[in-house]
C-alpha cells in the first residue's frame, strides 16, 4: 500500500498528538500525586496520633510523640515478625509512657494486633486492638468500638494482679471472658501480660534518648 506525502504527514501529526496527550496525562497524574502525597501522609499521622492519644492523653506529655520513636526488632514476647516502632511520651524530658505493638497470635480466627501503652512506673496506660478477624458479636468484643472490656487492663501491672491471676476467670484469673468466646480474651490477656514482661526487661532501651533517625528524617 502506497501512502501519499499528505497521508504520511497526517499520520505523523496524529502520532505526535497522541504522544503529547499521553505525556500531558502522565505529568498531570504525577503532579496530582505530588500535591496530594503530603496531605495523605499528614492525615495518616493524624490518624496514628489519635490512636496513640487514646492510650496516652495529649495533655500528659510535651514532646513530639510521632518523632520520638525507637525501632523494636522482632521479639517472641511480642510475637512480632518484623521491625516495629515504639512511641515515647515525655514531659519536661521525664519519661511518661511508651506505646508499642504486640500481637496475640492465638486468637480464634487468627492474630490479634494490639497497641500497648506502659507508663514509666510499669503500669498499663492502656491497650487497644488495632486489627483482628474475630467473630462479630463474640470475639470482636475485645475492640473498644464494641465494648469497654479492653479498659480492664488500665493501671494493671506485673504485680497487680499477681502472675497467677493474669488469666481469664475460667482459667483461675481475674479477667472476664465472653459467653461463647473464651479463646479471644484468653489470647489478649496473655499478649498484654507478655508485653509487660517485655517492658520490664527492656525499659532502659525503650526510653533511650536515642531516636530512630530514619523515622525522624522521614517525618
């Protein structure tokens, strides 16, 4: 098939226009991403800060909670498999509390992910479930959105109650279980107790003045 010079010119112009449209579209997408990336990250930080402040009240510390972090390596007591961050609260440079991740690996429907806050004196500032797959209406009662059961950990410590009482009532402890769902609270109680043991063994490191530089730079 032979093309006239006019046809070749038209094909060239069409191809050029398509390339320009594609380049403009790519540039527009990239510009939109750049413009919204900061907003997305800002919103993510606000969401995280709200979660942390549900455990450690904002008025109890004066440092930048999201910047004062330290990386925790995987640990059997916490049942974590990858590195996680601990967030340290301080007031007038005095240690107030630290919040870190812990996992209850033996929930009824899988791992239950927790945020555990521990005050500098070793008592619990609070515990929150951040991710789970427990049965609606049964195991999901461990979530603050479904009941206040999780608040029963507030102000508890390794010595209050005694070690033998760190169990659900069915196992001889002091913590309530749920009708038809003992496995879930049993797993959470054990995970919180292990988190307190971890804190007791690593308190100096957790409150170390050294801040995770990569995280600080990223923020």
